C-alpha cells in the first residue's frame, strides 16, 4: 500500500477515535454543566502556512514559445525565434485566514467549538520582455497573478488547562471540513506599438478546483480576559491533512492561450484532468508534472473574544 493510502487510513482511524471521544465527553459535559455554562464568539485573524511545495513550482514555472520573424524582402528568409519568460511571481504560499468561532462552555474546563473560516494566498509580479508577434520582435509588458483559496467548517473540543491571574491557557482538538478549494492564474500580455503606445492585450486565464478535504487540528492557546465579557487571545496550531490533493483542470478551463504566439507552452497544462506545471531542463520539450497539494502546516490566529 502506498504511503498516501496508509496516511489516509491512519487519519480516518484518528477521526473515528475523535468521534468516540466526542460521544463520551458530551454526556460528561452536559452532566457537569453549572453556573459556569455560557456561550462565547471569537473573531479570529491570522495566517495558515500549508506545505504547498508543488504550488510553488507552479508559481515559478516559465512561459516558453516560438514565433516567426519575417525577412524584409524574402519570405524564405523568415526565421523562427524562441523565447522564454521566467515567472515574475514573488511570494510564498502563506495565506491570510479569518474565521468566526462559537464556543459552548459547558463548564469552566470543557468547551465545544463550531467555526467557519476562509483562507487565501495571492502572489503577483510583472516584467518587460520581447517576443515574436506578427512577424517581428515586439516589446511586451508581462503580468501574472495567482490566487489559491478555500473555505472551511470546523468542530472540536477545547480544554482550559489552567489560569494565571487574567491569563487562561487551553488546548484545542478539532476537525476541519475544507471545501470550495479554488485556484486561478491570470496572465496579461500587453503589446506596445510605436511611441510606446499600447497596441493590444492578450489575456490568458486558468481556473481549477478540487474536491473537499478533511483536516485535523492540534493547538495551544492563551486568552487574556479584560473583564467578564471581553478578552483577546493568541492561538498556535498544526493542521494535518488526510491526503494530498490535485487540482481538476481541462483544456477548456484555460481561456485565451491560442492567441499569444504560434507555439506557446504556458506554466500550466492539463494532465489527465489535473493541473500540471512546466518542468525539465529544456522548457521547449513541454514536460509537465502533476501538482500534488499538501495543506498540512502551521497556523497562528489572533482573536477578539466576546462572552455572553
């Protein structure tokens, strides 16, 4: 059995154990509910840094192509001109995350968590290049922007371990159903004519999606209580993805690519319905490799907590 399959089995067994513990803890918390029982809501802002190594490779993949340079007086003097545009994308796959989390505090130790969150990572860059178009080398302004995002629903258990003055230290164990995973890659070729006046633009858009993903979270946090109804907090956690994901893509999901040059290899291509990134020592060979995405990674969140 492959490692990915083994990890999936292990993750599902952990999820089953979590469900069993939930069933055992819920009656205990209901029984132990006292005057300490209350609800609270947290507005959380922070970052998630998943291990999206292949997405970084997609960011750095070049654009390669061939066009014709026409001879001045003789068509037989026409030549083929190769070009390569190194990706200008700058940045990493760390993304901003926001969430709204509700806590049912059954007593002064145990809480049940319900949350809704979103995550988004965006990188962009631009540069000036020359490429063959309409029989001659033309200056272009090359822009590329890529965005990856997801939405999540979470539920879990929080245990308030101990308090020191107004500081409350806790642990968190939760499951996250991640869905609406989207990737969009926009490339704009701006061609200039005489006197550096914009002649025309060619826009290439790639959109890809993938199915839902289950992740587990193990975290530690601290809350500073200003008074009985308001506090601020900080939480650090690690998210474990059950498996690696691939982005679904068909050639119909790449718009505008046929209008740039005679032959063009873009940083991405569909491989058996999945997103592939251009690789190899010679980009002209058009070797694409499937991008496998691992969303496991560290997460930090700052929160504003309101009790009621």
